[in-house]
C-alpha cells in the first residue's frame, strides 16, 4: 500500500494510510529509517491481523505522539485487545521481553507477540482512564505502588540491558550537541553524575524507566495497570525521575519537599533521587527537542540551587 500525501495543513505535510485511519506528520527531516518503516507499516498490519485473526479499529492516537501505531482489536472469539506496532528504537528494544517478565503484574498482559517486527497484542484496559486525570498526590501513591511491584531481579537467563547503556546513549547525544548548550558546564555536571550514581547503587532491579501517570490506565482485574515499559537493569532511585519530571509545577515550586515525599513512598534515598533528577534535566537541556531545552535548563538550575545538591 502506498503512502498518499495530503494537502498541507497548518504548515505541515501529512501522509495518510486510509485503510487504517492513520494520519502521520511527515516533516522534511524525517529520517530515512522511520520513513521506510512507515512505508511497510500497512503491510505489517495486514499480515498480523490475518495471522492472528483480528479485527482492528481506528488507532487511539497518531504515530507522532509515541513512535507506535496502537489500535483497538478484537480476536475471533470476540475478546477485546490492543494491537501495538512499534517503530524499533533504542529505548523500546526490550519492551516485549519486559512484558513477558512482569507477566501482567502490574502491567498489561502480553497476549501475543512478533518479536522481530516489534508487534504486540495486549490486554485492553477497561475503562482505560489515564491516571493523569487524578490529582498528583494520588498519582504519587499509585505509581509508587506499581514501581514496588515491578522492581524485581531477573535471572541470568534473562539478559536485560543495564541502565548505563541508556545513560551512555543520552550522554553521546549531549556531547554531540554541547557546543550549542546555554550552560555547557551544567551539562557536563549531569554527565559526570550519571557515571557516579550508576557506580554507587546498592541495589539493581529491572526498572520500567518510563512510568508516569500517562502510562498508567484504569482496569477491571486490578484498579491500575502500567503500559509501555522500557526495561533496563539499574538503581531503583532512578525510576522516581520520570514521574517527578511530569509534575513540573510542583517540582519547580517545592523541589526538596516533592522529591522527599515521593522518595519516602518508594522507600529509596531522597538525595539519590534528587541527584538523578538533576542529572537528567542537566543532560536533557541539550539532548532533547529545543522546545523543551529551556525548561530543562531552568529546572536543573533550580534543583542545583535549592535541593541540597
């Protein structure tokens, strides 16, 4: 199936996969690997839905939001599920293995998978309301509860990547862009902290690394289930950072109190959580979308000045 270009809308060029109800922003700078993946996506969906006897609906959201095509599905027995086809990338690489490891406790269940194509058939959450709709103090408690249950040590036969691999990936991005950083010294402090914190962790568990309120949905068999894990083996104090970074106003207004309260819920060292949070914001101030760089730099400076770092 060909990608059919649409007319420009609001200054952006789009492509459409009409059969699957999918419209994708196509910026001129879209890397060739992702463009090639998009070209093959309709054929992948057709082959998988035939093989697994699925009927699929319109996708929940556009591909551009999270690098995956995700849609409701129904199998031949009438069971509701979710079909997810991910664009292969570094952080997503072991999502399928992670879901097998956690086996629905407390994640969505993996019903079927094509590892080579990064395709998953997942348990569907009903009603599926995002935890983002709840107050942040309630989010703290729910996320801490999910993390406690997810922090486990895999066996040697389950070779998950170390957290250091992801940190090195980010540091390489930061080093390539450091010449345009507003504060190169702060970025280098973050890079150095990544190395120091990784080398001084007292415990190492399998971490979801991307657990925040947007990745927790209400469900029937238990009140809340985690989705979209990006598993790496490392310091559990690191895993506090993703949720904290999604609580921007609270973290900026009361950094020490916000970090300490969440660290207490997780039963991890608050100083390490603060250091990990500072390191992430310092490095990401140059290694992420320029539109977010200013906020990351401001937060890194705030944490350095006020959070006993």
